[in-house]
C-alpha cells in the first residue's frame, strides 16, 4: 500500500468572543483572525504550501440537556457554528462556513434510542482554500475513520439504539446497533 497523495491542513487562530452561558446552553459572537495552511504531498514532488489570512466573524451556539456525556439515556443536543470571512474583516478572500449537529435520545424500556443529524458546508467562492467539511468516526458515519469522508459539503443522519444488560455492573458493557446514511461531496 503506497501512499499516493496526502493533504495537510492546519489553522492557527486567535480571537475574542462575547457570549452568554445558561444552565443547558451557550451562545457566542466573536471575531477571529488567523492563518490557514494547506499542502498537497504527491510522491517525491512536494507542491508549495498555500497559506491564507482568515479574518472572520464567528457565531456559535450549543444546547445540551443530555444526562451523560457519552451514551446518554435521555436529552437533546444541538451545536451550530457560522463563520463569515471577508476582505474587510482581514481575510485574503471571501468564505462562509456553516455547521449544524443535533441529536435527541430517549428511553424505551431499558433501551436507549437516538435520532441524530448533521450538516456542514464550506463555500470559498473559489478565492481561498479552507479545510473541507469532514465526516467519519464513532458517532458520524462509523464505518469510516475520523475525517475519511471530506468535501465542500457533508451531511448525515443516524438512528441508533443501545442497552446495558446489567445496569449496575462494575465494568459497564453496552450492546447496540445503528443505521446511518450520509456522505461528503464537492460542489452544489
């Protein structure tokens, strides 16, 4: 298995946010400036890395009423991000980055059922190169490795169930199954 090509991406960023934190939620509005780099490595020739200034406005929000951080029994979670980069904010080009993740978990007897969805879009208008939207990993298209699916757009939906055969075991063991559908693509 020879590696044909590798994309390296990195971001160095600093900013300031103003926000509000409540019992189950957090809302923030801020400005960030940074340097984003991308390099494409193909065999022996290495293409020069491209870097871009990425001054942008950023809005984030999160609502989380889950009773546990992992394998929750009940609750909802919504996490969203909107970034808008423009030359007047210090960016080398214009870009929009939108991301939404949402899930709801409930109990049906001893069985936990979770419905989840997510979507992400990166629109650079051809001006600069940003790290693409990515899917893959334990709770987002589990058949793929973290970030294995990537493109300008990504979306998924999941229906999962899990249960614990013995509730008060010294070492908790869970059994479960999931149906997932989604992917990543380039363009509209």
